[in-house]
């Protein structure tokens, strides 16, 4: 393991995923959803990193999941503003 790699920590992984789910759940509570293909891709990356017990990849995959939800929200908000304008 290099100096930049983090040792697998199941408890930390669970907390990261719970935090992400809370953020994504909050976005989805507004009625907005990320595209199913993006959701499936994010899920596959999180599962692969978990199975590989690679904390660095896991953090990246969870962050990508959060960002995909934020991006869906931003796109939806832009569409609403254009319709109002």
C-alpha cells in the first residue's frame, strides 16, 4: 500500500454511504431524480470499490454519486428558470 492509499475501514465506508444517501435523499425529496443510467453507474462503482476493499476508490465513487445527484438538481433548476423566464 502506498502512502496515498488508505486502509479499508468498513465503519468509515458505511458512514460515507449514509452521508451520501442523506444528501441524495434530500435532493430526491424535492421530486428530482438523477437519470437511472447515472444511478446504476454510480451504484456499480460503489459496489466494485467496496468489493475490492479500496477506500480511495470507494470515496471517489461515493463522491461521484453525490455529484450526479447535485448535477441532476442543477439541470432541473435551470430548466425551471428557463420556463419561468
